[in-house]
């Protein structure tokens, strides 16, 4: 299957419960670091970006 579920536990207790559930039910899981989570969010934003808009060359050079 090529889909995933992102779960964000509200606290350490819920994190431990969910982690243990995945282990017991042999569901493959991966814990993401803060950096990996930020990269994931940035990737989503990049997918949603309008790629048809072009930046004005002068405005970019001015920055």
C-alpha cells in the first residue's frame, strides 16, 4: 500500500501507548524527528505551491 497515516500524540503517555500498540500489532512505524517533521511540512507546502507564477527578475535581484 502506498499511503501513510501521520499520528501526533498529545503527550508522552499517549506516545508510549501508540508506540506499544504498533509493536504489538506488528504495524510498521517510524518516529520522526522535529527536523524530519518540518521537512515533511515544507514538502507539502511545495506541492501546493502555484508553479505557474513567475517572480519578477528585477524584484528578485533587488532583494
